[in-house]
C-alpha cells in the first residue's frame, strides 16, 4: 500500500490536541488493514519526521438501537497514535 492510502486523515479533537502538546503524539485515522510498521513508514515519508513509536486502536462496527430495535449501524475505524522523536514536530494547522 502507498502511504497516501494508509493515512486517511489526522484526528482533530481536544484529546488529540492535548496529546500533541504534552506527549508529542499525533493521532490519525488509518486504513483498517495497515499495521504498525506500515503506519510508521507512511508518517516518516509523508511528513519527513522520525517516529519513535506507534500505538493502534481499533473500534468495531456496532448496531445503533432505539427502543430495542436496530435502526442502523455505526461504522468501525482504526486510529493510530504516533509518538514522534524528541525535537520532531508536525504542523497541521499552525499559522492558519
């Protein structure tokens, strides 16, 4: 897989922003079939930074219920928390 297919989009939330400032970690939605090694190589190639570690969280799809009846589904996804090496930085929206 090409790195443009592995990294879907960065996760922008309050928790992700705090992790970026405190622990130097960036969160991404990634392709469900991507593993840690592929995610590491994709981030290093896309942003030109050194990656120290990758943690992956996978959420399965669930049925959405209302009054005991299934009314739809909530899609599943895979997130990767990428820890950058000391002194490395990815600027996603700074200066906008």
